C-alpha cells in the first residue's frame, strides 16, 4: 500500500480521511470531515473544506479552494486557481451555512485554470470547462464549455481531445482511437 505524503507546511485536521498514495503539498489545508480518495495530488495553497468528497486520482492544482458541498468523482482535474462557490447570495452579515448547495463534478472532467463554478451545478463525466469560464448551469457529459457565462462550443473525448463529428454524427479520438456517436441525448462511445 502506498503511503500518504504530507508536506511539513501542510495542515491536515483531525478527522480528515486521506487515501493511500495521496500527496498533499506546501501550505495546503485539509479540514476535518473532508474525504480525499487514493492517489490524489493536492497542490500548493489548496483548501479542502469539511464535507468535500474527492474520488480516486483527483488532481487539485495550486491555489484552489474546494468548499463544503463539492464532490468530485474519480480522475477529475481542477486547474490552477479555479473557484467553487457554495452559496448563491452570500452576505457577511447573513448566516447561510444551512443553504449550501451541492456541486458535483463527474468522472474524468476538467475544470480549467481560473474557471469559476457556481454552486448547485452538475458537471458531467469527461466534460471540459475552459480556462476562465464561469459555469452558471449544468454541463453535459463530454461537453466543452467556454466563456462568461460558459456556453457549449463542442465535445471532448476522455483523453481531452476535441471531437470532430462527421456528417453521420461519428467522431474518433485521435489519441485512443475510440469512436463516439452524437445523438439527441449527447455523446456516446460506440463499439
């Protein structure tokens, strides 16, 4: 079993669950009640709040705060300085801890550098949120979204390549060689 690595400057509160093989780097803070799966990489100056759940092999790049209510499935990539919120209408003088909205990031999805994800949304598996995007609504599986507010501009493969569909709605990932079909309900891998 791989050991957990925790840099001496990182703070891991009592009650945090850290999976085997996970690495936690400089100045990170993992709060009690957070759950981090095996083989994750938690970058410098990252904060993981109580109640957050990260799956296996999640990569959290530098300067990311993952607030209560966020869950990430396996193989999620959170780019440098991306932002999650957990309250729709925050006010310093109005307590809203009971109003946190859940945010879910599906398996293999990417949230690009400096992107902002507003609370209460679902980002589908293998979706790709471009750098600097502001996600205000759900993102379909395999969707590529960019801009402010984020709008879908295409589809991505699990390997992170843009899928170019032909006239019959079929595309091939240039890296894996796997084929995908575009239907009314989204993208599906074919045999």
